[in-house]
């Protein structure tokens, strides 16, 4: 991964000003931060820079204020959480550029940390406006991007700044890019991909990209219903995108051409009502789904076959649950396969990388998040990476000199 610079490439930064893009878009309820995971993820980078004597200015978006000041989305609301996570004092700075930032820097000592206001209070952020980016860059000696989850956006703080200052990947960004490279860039073969979740339509790009790159493509969730229907199997009242039959056929043909095995379930868990532990729950062959039933999970035989396939693989990339995992017992297949993947990872035979909001929730439910090789909390950025797209924030780091 020598295409971009990391903190290891920084020389003496004592007294220098680091502009650090982080993702502190923390979830809030009733004015309180409900989950500080994203703050913990960027803490090592911030502390490393501060301990090396830099004056650290943090840049983040927070909510969607759409180019206007909005007190309910001020980063001052997350200042205390960041302080608690870092165990250091953090100064809130109510602008991202101009005299207020200048004055704050004048009183900051080397090693001090400042939290700038929400970048999205200014329309120049999302427009990636050159003047806006230049005004911010004027305060910094170098730029660090530690926000992979925002790297699919070409905004001033995620992309523009990288062209204006010496640019480096932070530790979280570096770990994410290294893990993703191991999973799909330069993976050990055979490679398996699990693509689950609700709809084929939202993951068409992912399927098209993966089909030519992986050896096993495991289709789960509502997406499997669309694949089954395209093969002429009656799926009853299941969530299904019948209009995508042609697209699914094209994916199956591409898979045949590139020697990729597409795994569809041959047994499924079905019910007449979508509720926890419904009385009508049963497991059946995919050919026996009744007209008034819904497929809500893949079945035990299919799950076992997938586990056997995983045992032959060296690399796994996973996005999307195999069933409606929020509603028991339709988390059964997802939990079982996640535990198999975790066990294989523990044994050292599998590199396992998973990502996406629902996927992280499902792995948490299975209790195996910590046992995967890498779990990405990035949603949109992870999916775009699975589509094989170059993320603007990452591309800008690679081009930076
Ligand atoms: P996605 O955001 O595309 O990854 O989709 C995740 C959602 O798909 C979760 O909320 C699951 O409950 C849902 N899901 C997975 N399998 C099914 C299924 N067989 N029928 C209905 N919804 C499903």
C-alpha cells in the first residue's frame, strides 16, 4: 500500500498545524450521543499527532444542515464525547476558517486539539468549492484523512484539501485500505463473497463487479428470492423484484463465463406472517413455498452447504444479512454462517472482511464482530468500494505528493 502516505512518512511535526478529517457524525438521541464508536476509531490518529507535538484541528460533518448554520447540528454538541474518548481537553472553534481559527491557533500550544465547526454549515463543503477549501487549507501545514466512511464524497474536506496540502492517510484510513486490499485488491484465493440484504436493485453494481472477481458468490436475504424467481421458482409473497429477471440472468451468465459459483439456497425458512416466532413458521425446499408464504431466511441445509464452501476459501467479503435478521428466528442462518466465518478466521485459514450498517448489526448479534479480520462501519463508502469504484477521498490521497 505504498501508493499513499501515512503518518509514518511525517517528519518532525512539532508546532505544525494538522488539519485532520475525521468522521464524528455521531448518532444522537435527545441531545445525547448514543454511540461513540466513530470517535474511538479515530482516537489513535488524533493522539499520535498530538503526542508528536502538532496542533491538531479536527474537521467533520455532523448531520445534514445543507449549507447553513444550525445549532442542533453544531459540533459543540459532541465536544464532551470527544474529550471523554481522548482523555484530553478539546477546544471548540466555532468556524472552519478565518480570524476565529487564527486566534484559536495563536493560543493553542503544541499537542493541543481543536474541534472545528460542522463543515456542512458552509455550501462550499459539499460543492467542493476551491475557495472554501483554500480558506481552510491556509491554516494548516499538512492534511490527514482518517474518514474512510466519508471518502466516497468529493467534498472540500474529504477531497479538495488533499490537493492543497501534503496529504496523509490516518491510522483508521490506513487500516481500512489495507484490509480492503487484502479482501478484494490482492486476495488469497479462493475468495467468497456474501451479498445479502433486501433488494437486488440497490446492489446490482456490487454483483456485477464481484461476479468477475470472486470464486464463490453467495446470495442471501430478499435478494435470493429475486434470483430464485428468475429461475422460475414460485416465491409466494416473498419480497422479490420480479422486474429484474433479465438483470439476474445476465449476472448468472457472467458468473458462468468467469467460473464463479453462484450459491442460491435450496431450503428456506418461510412464514405466512412477518412477526417474531410466527406460528406458521416452517422450513421447506425452495420448490415448496406456498402462494401465501414469505421466504424470510435461508434454511439449515443451505447454511451447512455454505459453511462447507467457506471452509475451502481463504478470503471472505461480506455485505448484507442472509435473512430478516432483526426478527427471530430469521437471524439463524446469518448468525450460523457468521460464527463459521469467525471460527475459520480464528484458526487462521480465512481472511474475513465485512461491512455496512446492517451487516455490523448482524455480526454484533452473532457476537463475532471482534473475531472477523476487519469490520468496516462505513456504509455507502464500503458498498462503493465493493462496486469497484475508486473513492474520491482515497484517489486524492494517492495522487497527493
Ligand atoms: P440491506 O440494507 O440491503 O443490506 O438490507 C438489509 C435488510 O434486508 C434487513 O433489514 C433485513 O431484514 C432485510 N431482509 C433480509 N432478508 C430478507 C427477506 N428474506 N425478506 C425480507 N427482508 C429481508
